[in-house]
């Protein structure tokens, strides 16, 4: 998968992309892993959009992929399948 945020490109699986974003964020110390970062971004999505952000139960891959799709739906990211 390839995700673009503005002109910045991130590549990999959904969890790998979120890990790259986590490491470049100001909250990397507060979110020690991708699962915690997913919860952080889910809360940010809700606060920014006032929309629900239900994510599927299951693997980190499924949850990360669904979260990326949510951000794509509001135009915050652009996604291409590799």
C-alpha cells in the first residue's frame, strides 16, 4: 500500500505505515506501539470530524487498514494499492 499525506509518501502494510507516522509524530513517547497509536488516531478522527470511527475487532492489520480508509474518506490521506 502507498499512502500520501500532502506530498509525503509512506509505503508498506497498514501497520507499517502507521508505525512510520507514529515515529514522526509528537506523540511517539505517549503511544509506545501501533495499537496505542491507532487508538490515538481514532480519537483524533472523532474530535476533528465529530463523526464516529468504529474499527473492526481483530488484528492490528484490519484495524490499521480501516483507520487509514477513514482518513482517506475525509481527504486527509490518499491511498494507492501497490
